């Protein structure tokens, strides 16, 4: 089974609709992230959470909200979807490697969202 | 502002040759740098990490160099194979442990 799962994998919706993207992980990591990827723009950070009670805005949080329901679950919501939110969305987890002091990201398979 | 530059043009090489990808950065003092591989429609996969005080790291056919004076990392794949065709992303990580990703360079290895 995949360590990081995302649902749905594909979604087509209309402008103004509320959408929730869900992410679950079995890696036991405390840190979770949401990114969006657009052609030519690379990965951009939307929100991140270092533990259940810690939520932080990333580079492009406007129009998005998140919920960390448990250590293993991190959801991204678009309260009122707009066409320029059409993108590929990735969830990622990471965990500090103690003595090395480094942190590596593990990505989910992505959700392709189209807003008409 | 922080800036990470990776070649936007695809790199085309013949099978068996060494592929070299470049990651340049400005206005950043990373603690370490990472390289990821991304296949179309899939999430990036971690490949290698190199710290600021390391010059070179190797893993099988992969080699990464890191020059903090030039603010540049080079990523090499020796004896390249068509299966190495993918987009390769570099990511810089500072004290916050939040990576900043480059836009990636597409590598195409021709048989």
C-alpha cells in the first residue's frame, strides 16, 4: 500500500463550488504539506503543518483552507473554487531524521483538479 | 527575493552518455540541497541530499555536487538510460526545513 494517499485522484467541478481534497499517510510523520503544481511554475507551497495543533500558511494560501484532523490526515479545502485554481495538487509528508538534522519529503500521487 | 533557476529547456542526450543538470540559486543560504525525480502526472520522488559542507555525493549512477561559492549544484546521471527520462527538481532547504523547489528540468534519453 502507498505511504501517502490522496483522494480524489481527479475532480472536475464548477466555479463557486466547495471542494475538499484529502490526504492520508502511514509513514508516522508529524509534518504534512499541500502544494500545487502548474506548468512552468513548479511546486508552490499552499499550507503546511508540523503537528496536529500547528497550521501555517505557505506561499499561496489565499482561497484555500486546511484541516489537520489527526497526525495522519491533512485536508485541503477550496471554499469557492475558481478557474485559476485548476492545477495538480500534491500532499507531502516529512519527518526529521534525528542525528542528521535533515528532512526529506514524500509525496502522494496527486489530485488533478479542473475548475470550469 | 530567493530565486532558484533550473534550465527550462529539455535536455536531450543519447543513451549511455552522462546527463548533467544544473541548479543555480540567489539570495539563499541553504543548509542542504535535495534532488527529486518526477514522472508525468506523478509526485516527485527523493533521490539525493547534499549538505552545505559537502562537495560531492554519489548514489549508484547518480552524482551531485554543491558549490556554495558559485551557488550552484550539478546533478549527473552516468551511463544514462531511456528509463532515466523524467523531470528533475532541485530543492533548497534552510533552517525552517521547508524546501523551496526549482521548476525542474526535463531529461529525455534517446535509445
